[in-house]
C-alpha cells in the first residue's frame, strides 16, 4: 500500500504541548531526543518528563509532518532537525509498528548527527498485566470480540484466536521492531535485536531511573525537583495495583508465558544492552541485574516449576554473544535501512496518512 499525500501536507503543532516550553530559540549545541515508544512500555512516563523541559510529541503524527515523511533516512533526519529549528520540537516519539525497511534508528553518522535515539522495554509479563488491567477497566473501548470481557482466561483465548493487526498485544515489542503482523519467527526476533543495537540508549525497568537521571537529563541540562532530580531514590518502580493473574489457573499463565517466549528473549538482550550502555557512559549507580533469564524467572514465579539455568545461559555481560543476533544478518539489514529511496512510507497506526 501507498499513503495518500494531502496537497496541504505541512507541519502542525503537536497536541498537549506544555505552554511554558514554547518560544525558546533553537540551540545547535542541544540534542534532539528521538524515542521509539512501544505501547505499555513506560513511554508515556518518559514523555511526561520531556514535556516539562521542551516541546515534545507524545506520538509524532505523520499527518502533521512530525515524522515518517520518508524511507530515506537523510530526508527523515532533516525533517526532524527542521522541526526543531523552526518549531522547537526537541523530543520526537514514534509510536507505531515500523515497516520492515523503515530506518529507525538511523544507520549513517550523517543522518544521526545531533540526534539521540532511545527506547524503553519492560518485562513482557508486566507489560501483559498492564494490558489486562486496561481490558478490565475499559472493556468497551478495548474489546474486539464478545469474548473480550471478564477474567484473564477469556483474554487468553480471544488473543489466541483473534487477529488484532498492528495492535495485537502479545509479543508486541518483537512485532513492532520487526514489522510483522504474522506469527513471530526467530528471524523476526533477530530483526528486532538488530534494531535495538542501533539505539544510543536502551532502557529497561531496572535501569529507568539511572538512565533518565544520569544520561537523558544531562544531555540538555534538564533539572527539576520532580523530574531530572539525581538526588531522588532510584530503583525499579513496583505497582501497588492488584495483579489480575493472581486468581488465574497456573496452566493458563504457563501457556501465556510460553507464547511470550520471543519477547522474553528480546527483553533479556535489551537488559544486557542497557547495562552495557550505561556502564560505557560512566554511570556508576546502576541497579544490580538479575542473571536469571526472564522466561525462567517468570515461570518459577507463576507455576510450581523449579528450574536450573546453565552458566552459559545466564543474562550477563560475559554471555552477551549468546544473546546477540548474527552480525551478517544485521549488516544486511543496515544496507537496506541506509539505502532507501525518498518515498513516503505507508504506516498503519496513530496519526498516519490514509492509504490510497
């Protein structure tokens, strides 16, 4: 499919802009933050920080020329820079499934100049629980079949049988990073991992505070009492809400964990990347990373299984090669991402252009 490009396709001010951030002159010494927001991965919280200090898009809209104007990474990058210098937009958040050949993050140094790419990835089970809470709270808004009401087992079957397209909840992180609407394969997991390698900063649950306060905020000297306060206590944010899986049969939960296995593999690689990137940037106060694979840890939490993990499968910096995608595979993808023609991409999601 190709998008229908309107005759008056021009920039429009993002919604929900904080009035106090308008009117600041652009500074070539400042860094533009380009965030990839996968749903239910703390992207909204990240945006709430950015909007306190600068003009920010909660979700960059293709219809408003905030982003997704071209498959050519140089053209796409120039649009982002232009929106900063002309309109002050210093935080750009993509929130849709990436077409397989769309270049994000950018590959070439020239396209990346002045930009800093971030993304956040939560534990797949915690992300699933957030989705279940939303389904229970807003059944009319979220439902697509009559089965989408009631307890988690109802959602288990409806998610398994139903086709939710771009917003299919299971393994969404793998799907959005690889651009697949079909069943997830090992190649899709590797595509997602290859994209992760291109982010300047991958953030996970346990590294969120350290990443924000010690890396993101200092990029542009953001300081505040509530946000970007390095003196605040840090650590993983634990929800006090009731877990909808507490009263669910462990067989259902175990089957769900198995269906999320591609997401657990991607999440463990994201954990290693996050710790490695923070360490390389000189961050000292990094919370300790659990070495147990997230798939195993989640199985043990929700079922009666007790499993031993071989040393070579532990989630450690020493074992990073065990989790890395094949280099030749990633190199072939980078050639595609870095050599696209200047065409407007067709993207299905929030604020995108209609198809022809």
